[in-house]
C-alpha cells in the first residue's frame, strides 16, 4: 500500500491554525500538509508533486469519543426504560445485566467500536459498570478489543458507595492500575458520601491513576459532587488528570461559576453530554421539559478549562437513539448550547486529545477528510468521510472522492 508524503488543498479549522495564518476573506487559506517523522508540518497551500490533492476538502484531526458505554450499548430493544429519567434507566440496565454473557458483550462492543471507527474516531473512552469488588466480565471483554485506527480506553464505573470502605477502594484501584486504565465513579445526590469520595481520590493518588467521574448528573441546587471536589482540591492537589462528565447541576447552582474557578486551576476537564442529558434531565411523563440539562460549557471555556462533547449512551435504556458519530453529538451541542461556528470553532470539542492526555499533539499525521463537505453546512450533509493516517487512505480512494 503506497503512502503519500503529504497532502495539498486542506481546509483546516481556524482553531487548529497559527494566529498569523493568512486569510482569504473570512476564511483561512488552504494548507499543504507535510507528513514527517515528528508529526505534520503545515504551510499555506502550494503545489507539491506526489502529494495527495484534497482540493479544498474539510480536514480535522481524528475525532474523539470521550464518554461511551460499550457494555450497555445496543440493548434498548430488549430492555427499554419503563419511565422517563435517569433512575428508571438505571433500573432497566440492572435488569439487562443478567444477559451480559461474553459473546453478548463482545458482539455489541465490537459493533460499537466499528461504528465509531467508520465515523472517524481515533480515541474512544468507555466506562464499564463495576458492581462487585472484583473486575466484571465486561472489563475483560472490552479490554480485549483492538482496532488499528482507534485507541480504546476503559474507565471503572463503580457507584460511590463502593468506595465507602477504604480497603475496598484500594482493591478496586489496584485492579484498575494493573489494567492501565482509569478509575471512575458515579456520584449523585442519591448516593452522596463525602468519606467515600475521599477514599476514591486517595486510592487513585496512591496508584497514580487518572480519574474520570460521572458527577452531578442531576438538576439539583443541592448536588454536592463538584462543589465538594473543588473544596477538596484546594487543600489536596491531585497529581493526575481529573475528568468530570455531566455536571448538569452546575447550571442550577448559584455558586456554579465559582466552582469552575477552582476546578480550572486543577487540571480538570469537563465533558458535556448533550444528547443523553437533554433526554434524561427534567424528564416528566406528559410534560415538555423546561430545563436543558446541560453543564456550563461556555463558562468553562472562558476559564480555560478543557471541554469536550461526548455521546454517552447509544441505543440503550439511557438513550434509545445515538450513532457513535461525534458529528451527531456536535450538532446536538451546537443547537442546545448555542455554540459558535461549527467547523472553525466548535469542531475542537470533538478533536482535542490534549483535553484527555498531557502532551498529546493534534498534528500527528492522522486526519479525517470530508471530501464533499463545506464549512457553511458542516456537520450536516457530511456523512461522507475517510481516514488519512501516515499518508495511507482508509475507507476509500481519495483522489476519486
């Protein structure tokens, strides 16, 4: 398989380009990409013999799915939620878990991973339900999945109550560390326990684990998760990275922005999940929802916090729709959170790997190409895409695109 040494005519998003990049009217001029051992070097477009001609196609780094649930996915047909809202969805999944054989888990998770890669995802982080002292079957099955175009990361998703005992918290953290994964937890008003949260953080620190939390997934003024975390970090700085998903309560709390002021100083990344949160929050039978259920996306960005958008659940009791396509997630966020220009600004919310990993580079000879799209209508009318990694095309012959 031949590899191109570079590409010409790439329409890159404004956020990815240097501040002094030349403009053509209101848009950046096209770029030439040079694929080198130390990454991709870019310059204003020029004709280079032997390079792949992109002819103005939209180009992004590989997409990120920062928050998925491969163990729950594709179960809605057999285990739908019987009522609207988060707690009813949790009950439905508890019932479905009895069907989680190795073959069942492997088939559903593999299909999900394949869908994500087809959409251009190069990094997928999945939470795995952890309802026992020892690692569940799904932890092993998902850990065996591999794909040459996508890095798969696991997060142990245990209820906060599982960390109430310090020894059990250590036991869970040790297993997670042995897997090279992340420690997580479900933190909600229904299970709030400050001592258990302390044990979770202390165990992660001792085992040098990054943390990825389901936290304050509710529209409650009294939710304590992020408020307590901010106070804790002021006195006990954490050496690893902390990712906080959901955070819906922030939009209801008078001190929500003050909480963000603290979290922004402690390497905390915020993950907004518009599809599932819009569906589950303020869900009352027979009534149109009054509240959006979103976290403070723009306020976090203003404070310099890394922010990403994730799909969360796909075709299960929590979200009966979904696609593993970050463009669908982004479109939902564009409307519900009233984000800025889709391609030139908001696309960063589904691409920036540095939001999850220190030192990650965006120009690593790996791109998603949208050959028939235009910036004005993207991400709509943009299903057609392929991957260009290390100069090799995956998904289609690009010069014919």
